[in-house]
């Protein structure tokens, strides 16, 4: 029978640790694939990584899992930016690492400036590292375009440079070589991808994520100006925009395979309560309220995630049917989250973290970090979903 459900798999801490595949991931995909290696259920790989191309992440997943993963099944933190077409013609400053220019162009942005290009155009701005300070006063910069917005793809390498230059651009309304007259507010549009404070690699303890960089930028901007840094969009998990995009790709897969049954349920498998579980639960509440024709669920809890502009993009495409009824969250113990003692299938009160690691604009609600289920690893998560679906 055709599947009426699909999976949203986080990657780091669920399927891999750094570059190493977890043994449970291979077992899980042996269950999910038929004898010819084709998936029997629609799957989307939903990661907050963003420092690579979609095609490169698909190739890495193919090697790790031992099956062919097409780029269309991968959602990076910045993938939904292709929907924000009103910014595609603007001159945008892009920050992060990896192929940021290529990613921006692939998403539809026509005019981009990197932090490095900005630093070279205005060498007097980057002053923390004494070895990079110009030895002589450089000539005035001419012909450099006015910046009209900022895209934060992910954590950069030299934080002091990016923090300084992004702040300069916001304070100068896109003309960092000009003498500061007064601080413009509201400032230029800022689009940020990946809010994860921490993530799990091969190290025994979690590592700083892009959410940590955003925390620094927000606090510097507020300390300097006395005002809040505002985001035009926050995407990547736990934003509902990202889950709506994932739902669209799941339904697209089902249609492409010729599976006639409408997709009713999504199972979101992750290791981070503050992004994977929070996001899945927030989107589930959106689905529940949408069924009841009520106000979108995230408005009270997360004003930025459910801003009027974001709500427009939640619709994505007019032809995207709304058959999905629920998004259940499954927490695994192979990454950021570790469970002490036995692993219960149903959550227990002590699983709630008392310290909120989520982003500033996503207000803390203890119910949103409580997963529907806790299992040991991704193979157990797949088995659990199969049992619930009576799927052999």
C-alpha cells in the first residue's frame, strides 16, 4: 500500500557525527529502502548546515548511507531563501563560510558582496588583528555598491571581522565608508539562517553554532545603539517556514513516485530539543490550528517566525495540497541530547531543559521542547514510526 507518512531526518547527531556515519543510520535506511535501493517512504534530510552546496551535502549523505540521495531531498538552513524573491534583485552582503556566493546565486540572488570583498574595499574597518591593519592610509574607495540587505548563512571563520563589518553596514545604511551621521532605524533587512546555539560533531561536548554568532551580533548591536536588532526572516529549524518547505518536498516526492495516498503524517527525527523538537512541535501546532481555521499557532510564541511576511511564504505554492495533519517529533540520544538511564518511548517531565538554548525571538514554551517520543537512535525511530503506521 502507498505510504501515508514521511520522514524529516536531521543529519548531524542523527545520521552522522562529523564525517562518520552512525551505524544505526545504515540500519535505518536498509529498512527504508527496497531491494533495488529505492526508498519506500518519502524522506527529506532537514539540516541546519549551510556552509556547502545542496549537491555536495547530497553526495556526502549518499556516501554515508550507502544509497543515492538526490539534491531535491536535501534542505539546508538557507534553502527556503529561494522563496524570498523580493530581495533577489538587491545588493546583499553575504556572511558565513563555504561557497556563500554560489549558494546565494543558486537561491536567486543576483547581486552579492562577501565580507572579504567588503574588507578589501574598506581596509580601515577591520582593526582587531594588528597584522591585518594597513601600514599606510589607503586611498578613498570609489565605485563600491551600496549594500541593501544582509544574509547570514552561517557561522564565519573570523568572528571579529564579520561582527565589525556587519555592524558597520547596519549603522551606515549600507555605506560603511561614509562618516556616521545618525543611526538609521529600522536598519537594513537582515535574513538569518540556522539559529542553532550548539551542534554535535566528533568532540565529546557540543560546539558553538550560528546561533552563538547571532547572539553576539544582537548584543553588540543593542549595546552600541540601544535598540534591538530585527530580522526580516529567521529560517532553518525551528522556523515554520522551513517545515512548510519540507512538507512541500515530501508531497512532491510522493507524487513523483506515483503514490496515490495523501501524506497525512510527518515524523521529524532529531537530536536537538531546542531546534529539531521545538521546530517539529511548533509546526505541528500550526497544522492543528490550520485544520481548525484558527490563527496560525506560532504567532504568540514566536513573532519573528510567524511575521506577516513569513506567513505569506508558509503557503509556498498555491497548488500545494494541505493533506498533512500532524508532525510528530522523535528525539534520539546520539547527538546533542543524552538521556541518563533507560530510554523511555514516551517523554518524562525531566527531559525539559531549564536553560533555553533557543533563539531570542522564539519564546520559551516547555511543551515545545517535549518530544512525542524518545528513542536511542534513528533506527529505533524508524521502527517506531513503522509500528505506529502498521507498516512492515
